[in-house]
C-alpha cells in the first residue's frame, strides 16, 4: 500500500481528527496537573523539580517507542496507548482519595509522559506512510495545526473547569477525550511492513539502537548537529518558558488560573497561525534560515524582561507575556514543521520511528535539567524574576547565532 497522492484521504483525515481529540485531553491535563502542584505547594522550586521528574520516563521510553513504531502496526500503538491513558486517568480519580495528593499527581504525570514518549514516534513515523513526499510539509503543517488548535482550546477550557470545579472534573473530561480518540483510531489503516526479529528482545533493542545512532552520527551527521542545537535551545529557552509562565502569572502578578489558561490558549493560537503559515508558505520556507526563527523566539523574552524591570501593572505585564508567547509560538511551529519534513525526507522508512525517537530522547534530556534550573532560579530570584529571563535571552541568542553555519550547510 503506497502513500496516497491526495492529502486529505480517509486515513490521514482520521489520524488528524484522532489527534485533535487526544491532544485536547492531553492539553487539559498538562495545564491542570502542574498548576495543581504549584498551588498546593506554593514552591516554584518544587514545581520545577516535579516537572523535571515527569520527563524522565518519557526520555527513557522514547527510543523504545521508536523501535516499537517501526516493528508494530502504528495504528495499533495509537489505539492501545489512548485506551491505557484513559484508564490511567479514570484510575487516578478512583484512588486519589487514598494517597497523598501531590505524590499521586507526580506518579500520574510520569505515567502520562512515558506513554507520550511511546506515542509520538508512532504518529510522526506514520505521516510519510500516508502521504507523498512532496506533501510532507503541508501534512506536517496540518498535524501541527490541529496540535495548536487542541492546545489552544485545552488550557482555556481547562482553566475554566479547573477554576470553577477543581481537578476531578478536568480529569474526567480528559479521560473521555482519550477514550474517544482510541475509538476513532480503530478505523485508521496505516501501511505496515513487518521487520525481521532475532527473537531476543535485548539483541533486537541493541541492533535497532545501533542502526539509528549510526545513521544519525555517521550516515547523516547533520542530524546529530541539529539535535545538539535544539537541545541547547530547549535547555536555555523552552524550559524557562514552561516553568516561568505559571510562576509569573499566578505568583509575580498574582492572577488566577483562568488568566494562565487564557495565556496558554493564546500561545497555542500562535501555533495555529504558525501552522497555517507553514502550509501557505510551504514552497517558500527554507531550512537554511531556521536560525532566524530561533533568534526571534529568544528575543520574544525581551519585552517580558522590560515589563518586569519597569514595574508595569499586573494587567499590562500579563498582556506583554501573552503577546510575547503568541509570537514565539508562531516562530516555533514554523521551525518545527520544517525540521520534521527534512527528517522525514532523509530518513529511510524502516528506521523512521527509531530515528525520530532517538532524536526526541536526546532533545528531551535538556528539559528536566532546564526545568529544574528554572524552578530553582525563579525561587532564588523571587523578587527579581527578570534575572532568570534575561539569562535565557542571552544564552538562547548565542545558540541561535551559532546555529547559522549548521543550517546553511544543509543541502536542499
């Protein structure tokens, strides 16, 4: 079964719709669970540590997820993992009254990130199997578009539900979303080519890891350079934003969770705009210029720093943060669409999932470290949060300038 010439055929459309529902449930949870920990503890440092710990299972399971994605039918992976996620959330609702609230939330977050580590490679590896090569950029743009749409609505609705009814209702809504997504994915048909196995699990893991790492570091060393750059950028910029948003809005400016939800929704609206632009400008985008997008993201922190230094009111400061996140997200999606399309073009189908998962695992290593440091920084400089943001601007700007020579060497 070859990829279909028409982009919006049944199977690709069902993948996209399933992603809308699943990602919406995921966005609601990602909004509510960390905020619950921050509200219960009042500690940015603990908030950063918990967020960092939640990423560890995702890092460990991403390579395994990639191997599974290459050896098991990708449609089955999506269905099974969405059903498991729904069951986990419902299970938490049942047992939450018998354990420490923060402890059980941490365990749930770790489980959800672990599942996501196995889920994402299957989705990314399925795209080149469903569409022709010349449609990879618009296909990735479409996937990022629905990702942004779900992530835009998730925090807004999650903020309203969380602020009005508390965590249990948020959990019920997300669990239903995962269940509906799994049912939708039952009707998808993704081409699958069975690969030979040695029968020994550890030998298979070793062989698969070796083949993907050799491809990244020897056959296509530009991939290793790109992931090194993106890992540094995650460490200095993305992690500070993830931890900084709840801290700045709910603690520095003393606004409610609903305000935070709106900001995260607007930020994902920027992702929606970025996805539309990526589709419209697909033929004009060049991976050689990605360093400009990285620099733009870094500079989006500057207005937030200035607002804190000038001591603007909470509403004005909130508006600056929201606008900065909107434009940073546009640039981030434009960058991600081009990177994914490039990887899908240069990586062979039989190792696509493994390479994607290895790239993801290496990149994710920066997030626990970055979030831990960001949480410590915002607590250490609670009265001067602009210090943490200014450091992020300086370091991520250096990375973006350094990346210029790498991206210019890419043959397109």
